[in-house]
């Protein structure tokens, strides 16, 4: 996000008017702080948005803000989902025994997480939604959620 913000600023100074696009590495409050008004009109793909109206997201954001007095970033959301998936797998397995727990995690299907509905496929890769955020008037705005 440091370099991205500086690149966008420099691009705007060079009169580049095209929308800049980035990935989840842009996810930081510092992006807008460093990039300022130059970031307006940029887009990036991320794991979740605080604007997602689903109850699981809004409860997570509310509790995180109450505890840490800041907006949770994608790393916080991903960590939360990973921990909850692990807890659910332990419950399903009835043990923390390695092979049984591994199999229970691998069997995760349609977990309703902060970062989307998560299912692990046969290769144990998570499939879930992604969000496209845009920056408007110095604020992140949810543009679209893309579901697999």
C-alpha cells in the first residue's frame, strides 16, 4: 500500500486519468492517508468490506471496533474466519488429534464467514467470494461482490 499510494499520486501528477487498480495488498488505512485525493477513482479487490450488510460482518465489525477502537482490515477478517473454522472443525471432529482435525478442516463446506461463504475443495483450497472496492471522496465504497 505504501508504494501503491505513491505510484498513484505520481501517476496523477503525470496527468494519468485512468482508474488505477490493485489487489488485496492495498488494504490499509494508510493507503488513503498516503495517497490522499489522488486515490479517488481507484479500485481494488479485497476479501471483505465493512459495508457488507450481512449480520456476520456487521457483528464482527462492531465488536472489533468496540475492542480495538479501529476498523478491522482484511487480515483481521481472514484471521477471524480461520480461527472460527478451526473451532468448528474441532467441534465436528470431537478432538484435536492431528489427522482427525485435518480431515474435519478439509470437510469445511459453506461456512458463513466474514470474508464470504467458504468451502474447501478437493485440493483443500478455499473458494469464497471477493469484493471490489472503489475509493470515492477519500472513502472505501463497496462496488461489487463476486461469488464463485
